[in-house]
C-alpha cells in the first residue's frame, strides 16, 4: 500500500494490536490521534517493477534492514509481494549458482558467466568496452618457479582486478592465464574506463616483481626452455591487454564476431611496446 507515496505493508497483526487494545477502534478512527495514523502501522518495504532484475531486488531488500519484503508492481500498479523469506531463499539460490560458475582458483566468474555477458552485449545497443588480458611469459615463469607460484601469479592478477576496478566492471577468468573484463560505458566515461583497464598492465608488471628472487629481479629476466625445447631468456611477467570499444547502436556485435576480433587483437597487443592494443567498432 502507498500512503502519501510511502510504500509499505500493513499486516493483520499490526492492525489487531490496536483494534483489540482499549479504545483501539476509536483511536484508529480519530484523525487527531497522530501516532495511530495508518501510515504508522506500515512496515517499510522497497518497491519495484515485476520485470526488474533479481539482483536489483536483492540489493533493494538488503539496503533496508527493517524491510519485511518487496512490493512488486506492474506498470505502477500493485502486482504482488515478495516476502523476506522468499527473497532470502532466492539469495541462497543465487549464491549457489554463483559459486558453481566461479573459477575455483580465483573465485572470479567463469566461462558460463562470461558467455552470458557476451549475450548481453549482443542483445544490447549500448556502448561497451571489452578487454582480454593474457599474462605474458607465464609458461616460462611456471616452469622455473613451479605450479604453486604460477597459481600465486594468477591470483595476484585477479586481486589486482578486484581492488583497482570499480564494481560496475565485469571481471571474469577464462581459465589459465587468460582473463576477460568489460564495462557498460558512455561517451563521457569511455576515456576514463579505457585508462583504468590500461593501468592494470603496469600495476601487474610492478606487483609481479615480488614473485621473483632478488637475483632474477636484478637481471630482469629468467632462463627457461621455449616451446621448441631451446634455452632462452624470458622477460619478467607482465600482461597484454586487448581492448575493444563497441559503440552504441553498432549492429555487428554477435559474441562470435567480438571474440574473433579480441583474439586477433590479443596477438597485436603482445607485439606492442606497451602491451596494449585498442580498437573500436563503429
């Protein structure tokens, strides 16, 4: 119910508490009894449209500690009510789904959630910035320092993404040393978002030095075997970033098409001196 635009639920128990109290009926009918106006019997609730994203409903419920549920509307008319118990059940189900779709090492969203994000980009006409990150010289580092330190390097990069990119960025782990990050952007925020993603390259290169011995840090390289079995020098760990700006109303934005472009860009980024490649779909 809405009383002067104040959304809430008036429960049977709240009304009975006053009706069955001494002079309760008279007090409820008395306009002068300010404390007993109907709005004071309402339990506060969030209110949202029936087609709202379930994550938004969960956030709306979580932001109000006193809420007993969420009022659902359809075209601004009352449609139904989600109780606190129902929302908590949904939250538990969402947490289970999220846990099964996470990468077990980094706890970042895995491939199924990445595919869902690409589907969202394909179905949407908004501006997006997509980015593939690929750790460079990772195999050599893994061979010399072992799998445990290889895992530490991957976790380090995942933590850098979490700590340095705002919550509006989708951060996913494709697997191994490959990551996918994206954000819905606009013309005003585009440059700032690109700079944030580009900064991850230097941040990782700086932090990854802590994974090496003092001797290797001073040399700036390690000796390992390449894929042909030949000994050679490998630079210290860094990451390449392939950024793709998908402009608003771009028609060619299928998941396969975007993936093909990003895969080509990833190869270009590895050849760039700053390890960054940026392109744009008009």
